[in-house]
C-alpha cells in the first residue's frame, strides 16, 4: 500500500455487517491492517438501529454487508439503509452470484465470495474515492494524489 493510499485510509470508517463471526473477523483484520477504522455488527437489525440512531462512535463512510443473514437479508438491510443514507457507498459480498439482481436500483457494488484480500481492498478504495461519504473528510487526497501517474 502506497503512502497516498495509507493517507486515504485514515479517518475512513467502515461498518461491516456479517452474521458469520469468522468471516467478519477476517475482513475486519484485513481492513484494519490497511488503516481503516472498522465497526463490526453480527446482526443487521442492530446495525440498522445504530445507523438510524447515530450511536456508532464515528460517522460511517462505507458499509460492507453480507447478503444472507438471519432476521434481515442484505437486500432488506440495504433498502432500509437507503431510506436515510441514499448516497452512502455500500459493498455487498455474497456467495450467491444470482443475488446481484435483487440489488438493482439500490446503488451498491456487488461482489461474489470468495473475495481475496487485495480485491476487497481495491473495492473499498474505489468506493471511497468515487462514492459520497456520510461526512466530508478532511485530508482526503484527490484521485491524482492517491493514484499518481508516472510521466
């Protein structure tokens, strides 16, 4: 990871929603090692409540969610989240490729498991650069600063 990419990761908060504690833990470790601040929720209903009530310790800049979860599917979670966070970047990761159609019109990035660590980090970087975050960030490099072109 370049120094520009590390700078970009600073002050970026990710909400990771996955009922599988092992998978959530692995993704959380990958993201934290890349410099992101990560909150993990094993319950999508609780995660949605925390987002609605603004009880997380920091503003969330990106949500990563699973598709199949007890109590509320990823599609339901994203639909509810979009009611009050219409521009928040969302990455959906699922083992079911056919589930991507369920997210049509919800403005998400959909990826199929397994998602290697470098692909996860690429998706996160791209979404944070292209998407609208919940809170404007200070010290955020421009695309040119984050990805300089050799001339």
